[in-house]
């Protein structure tokens, strides 16, 4: 009888408990579970393009999965993320990667960066033609003609801040990040860039708007895929 009264009481009072506090019922969705992540990788991009936090929404699943494993396994270092990821299984990281890869959010406006005409030329030449003398393929050959990445594991180069791009390039160049197992194509390519070239590229990329086709393309030429070894597995990054 007492149970019945209690049940009726709970029905009448809806989501309140016997003490009158509102019970918080959190739905167990992926969006809720990744709340700790979206504080920094936020939907609204509240910190603006100058912020260091990279955008992750809409990046290829295999790429995101590789990065999550890199942070968890110590190949890429950022302590607040390591703490969150250290006990997560590969299966769960793949689920998180899938969630963010399917998330579609508007892109922020490009950064306003002043560049000299010769600096623009230098950046565009490297990005679209590369430098055969130094064995640098065009960035667009791997990152796609519109630089929005290629499935399953190559990220977009647009929609990122200058500070973030510059930090990744310098991390590869000075060897302080070892994101991937060998052969590590980006590390080899970045090491061939001079300071001025890396700087011009970071500025140019960050000042481009994202228009039109903003989803990653779906195939990489085999002769370029071999340079990146295990980064581009046939199964999209899943083990
Ligand atoms: C305290 C802020 C913060 C939190 C919380 C955080 N991140 Fe990050 N995340 C960053 C920063 C900063 C970087 C870039 C670090 C670097 O330079 O390597 C990053 C990088 C990444 C990258 C690589 C992006 C790329 O383009 O290479 C992924 C993927 C990612 N985070 C996913 C997550 C997920 C999933 C969570 C939640 C489990 C999370 N992050 C929580 C700040 C954060
Ligand atoms: C041979 C293929 C290839 C070429 C050419 C290439 N990249 Fe990459 N790039 C990759 C791969 C693969 C990754 C992902 C690396 C990883 O998983 O750690 C990447 C990642 C990046 C990232 C990290 C993006 C992020 O979200 O963190 C930047 C920045 C980048 N490349 C810049 C460049 C620039 C600039 C050039 C031209 C000078 C270039 N890449 C040429 C294959 C390539």
C-alpha cells in the first residue's frame, strides 16, 4: 500500500523526488557523453578562430580515431585530453570518432591576416604544386583539391586557426610530436619546409573561407598513400 501511494505521488509530481528536488535525468546519448569534449571542441566555436582548440566536427572518422589513439597512447601530448581518454577502449574511441565525423556544424569566418603578395605566391605554390626539388608533393594531392581532406584518414586544412596549423607544423619539424608510426609522411614533409614557408602556409590556410564542398573526398591516389604507411589502412582505421 505504501509503495502504491509512493508511486502515485511520484506520477503526480512528475520528475520530482520525495524531497521535492528536481531529479535530473540525463539521457545516455553520445552527445551527453562527449560533453567533456565539447567544452573545448565546442559547437558554437565560442572562443573564435584565434583559439588554439582545433575543430573536430566533420573530420574523417579514421583520422579522428587515429588522433584519439595517439593522445591515449602518448604519440601526441595534451594532458587534459590524456586524462579523459586514458581508460577508453579502441571500440569506444571509434564510436566517439564516428560521432564527431558525422557532426555537421557551420564553419567560422576565416581569420583576417595580412600577407605580402610574394608570401601568398609562396604558399599557393607549395599547396597546389609542391616542391619536387625537396620531394614535397602538393598539399592538395593528399588533402584534396579543395583542401577538405580525403577519407578515411586525411584531415581538412581549412577551418583551422593559424596558431593551430603553425603549432602542428613546428611540432613535426622540431620532432616534438610523433603522431604516427613510420613512415610518417607529414613529419617528413614538414621537415622539408623552411620557417618562412611554414609561416606562409599557416597564414594562407587560416585566411581561406570554407565554401562549397566541405565534406572530405573519398579516395587517395595509391602512389601517395604509400608515403603515409599505416595512417591509411584499408579498413578506415578500425582494427
Ligand atoms: C581542455 C580542452 C580540451 C578538452 C576537454 C578536449 N580537447 Fe581535444 N584537443 C584540445 C587541444 C588543445 C587539441 C590540440 C592539441 C595538440 O596540439 O596536439 C585537441 C585535439 C584533439 C583532436 C585532434 C584534432 C586534429 O585535428 O588533429 C581530437 C580528435 C580531439 N581533440 C578530440 C577530443 C575528444 C573526443 C575529447 C573528449 C574525450 C576532447 N578532445 C577533449 C583541447 C581539448
Ligand atoms: C603524402 C600525403 C600528404 C601530403 C602531400 C601532405 N599531407 Fe598533411 N597530412 C597527411 C596525413 C596522412 C595527415 C594526418 C597525419 C596523422 O594522422 O597524424 C596530415 C595532416 C596534416 C595536418 C594536421 C591537420 C589537423 O587537423 O591537425 C596539417 C596541418 C597538414 N597535414 C598540413 C599539410 C601541408 C601544409 C602540406 C603541404 C606542404 C601537406 N600537409 C601535405 C598527408 C599529407
